[in-house]
DNA sequence: CCAGACGTTGTT
DNA sequence: GTCTGG
DNA sequence: CCAGACGTTGTT
DNA sequence: GTCTGG
């Protein structure tokens, strides 16, 4: 799955990787955690960037406190889940990232592994977003990252991996005219293992309170 | 019809 | 053990 | 995802 | 909001 990721590349590199005319300069992030602000790209033909809470809150939610944190959505079943059905049809987004972490090992010997593309370039995670009107009248926009079957690299550690969209599929994923669930899910696949790299990193990333390049330092 | 649920992951 | 915060 | 908290009372 | 269970 995907419960922590990074986005520290220069804005220009993010724009190039996503095929966008530009991308805003954001503070480099090495430890993006659930409930924190996450940049998403949504809409077409001119995509816009928005900052949303990581942990999707369905529009019909009545009690935020009782809602589990929906940071991931299984691509195989999202079309049938009440929380994800409508967002999958009409509120798809991409989440720019340049790496993500997976944890492995027994509870007392947990290690984090950091995954990137082989060339170190930023990439697009397939995401969903929604908008929730809180009782006090304020609006909350939130997002979730889709997961899929792991490639051979990820399978060494986990039975899931985040859905990375190859650059040529980003526009189709963001296209609001695309509403057929079968065609939507056809865009999701396990990214080729040969195009990815992994490295074990130290314990700094374990705490979501830690931030900075120390999170990705080799163990 | 109304009421009630609506989620993912990892671990054992 | 379970829930909340980041 | 992991880390960390998890409580009540009285007094100022 | 939308689907399922009764």
C-alpha cells in the first residue's frame, strides 16, 4: 500500500514529469503522512493544482470523527465502494510524488524501504478526491491514493503498491468525459519493476513529525 | 417502505 | 488494546 | 503508514 | 448520496 511518500523535486521537474505547463513551487517534503496537506492535479483540459487533506472524506459523511482514514482505495474494488464510486467516476486526480515508503518486518523490527523511479524523476500516483461540507459551513477537500497488485520489486515486501500512472496515461485519467468504470480501471496497472529502484532507509521516517532529507538517507 | 451502513492495511 | 495525531 | 496517548480533581 | 438489509 502507500502510507507515506515524498515530493521534493523542483517544480519544473514535476511539471515536466506530469506533462503540465507549470507547477507551483512547494516546500520539499520527505515525509508526507496521512491527514497532511497533499498537492493534487485535477481537471481537464487545463489541469489545476489544489492542496487537499490526505484521507478522503466522502461528501455524505455525517460524523468525521467516526470515519476511518481513507488514505488508499483498492483499484479492483473502488467502483463498487460507496466511498469511492462517485469520485472514481467524476473526481479523479493525480498525486505528484517522487518516492514512497513501504514498511517491512516484525513489529519490533520494522524497517522502511524507499522506492523511486530508476531515473529519479517525479511521477503521478492515481488518486481520487472529494469535497465535504462540514457542519460549521467550511469546505474540506480530501484525497486518496489508489493501490494495485505489486510488481516483482514491491512483492518482496508487500501485497500491494500504489498505482503509478505512466505519463502517457495521465491525460486519460484526468479526462472528465471518461466515465466508464471498465475503461477507467484499464488505466491502472503495476508499474514495471525494471523501471524502479529501492533502498532501505533509517528510522527517521518512522515518525510523521520528522521531516527533511534525513528521511531518505540509506540505513 | 425506512434504517443503517458506507474503509484499507497488516498482523496473528 | 484501541484510538488519535501527524 | 507509525508514534503516542490513553485521566480526574481542585486550585490559581 | 446510494446501496443493502429487514
